[in-house]
């Protein structure tokens, strides 16, 4: 049995992002319940909680930037069998991963998700942030 890496389909990427979002919520929920609710007796909702937002930013930096930069895989990517790589198939490093993520948040997302939807018709299956930072999202195929 051998494995190959092929360009990830849009639904593969969406699935990995969904897993990462769910894991982020799972990580942030205990902090919200313990700090905001129990210790500080705040009645803000989960999404309005400063503690939750800080935990999610830390999760994002660790999972989507540090891990992706170092190994090519966030936890969601690992579970979905996806990897972010450069043209040589290597991990992209922390700073490139950070720039890629910031571009995705500031440019690809606000423009009606067009930067993310670009993978649907792009021959190399790259979103705008992939094109700008010369990265590829690939999925593991076991043969």
C-alpha cells in the first residue's frame, strides 16, 4: 500500500475547516464556563466572551499557524487527511502560514468569500491566499 498527495477538493477543505472550528469551540468552552461564568460571574453569551475570544485567537495561532507552518497540518487537516505545502511538498513555516491566514481573513473572507470559492474553478484548486503565498492544499490518497 502506498500513498500519494492530490489537490484537495473544496468539500475536503470545508470539512477540515469545520473540524478545526468545532475543536476550537471545544477548547474555548471550558475557559468560558470556568472563567467567565464561575469565577467572574459574567452573564455574557459565549460569542461575546472576551475569555472565549482570547482562547480562540490562541487556538488559531497554535493550530492554524504554528502547526500548519511546522507540519503542514492543523488538527482538522490531520483528521481530514489534508496538508498545506509549498511547491516542493514541504511545510511552509510559521511566518508564511501567518501571512496566508491573515490574507485569508482580511481579503478572501470579506469579499463575499470569493477568495475561498476560487478553489471551485481554479485548475490547481488554490484559493487566493494559496496563490499569493504559493501554497497548495493536498489530500492523502492511499493506493
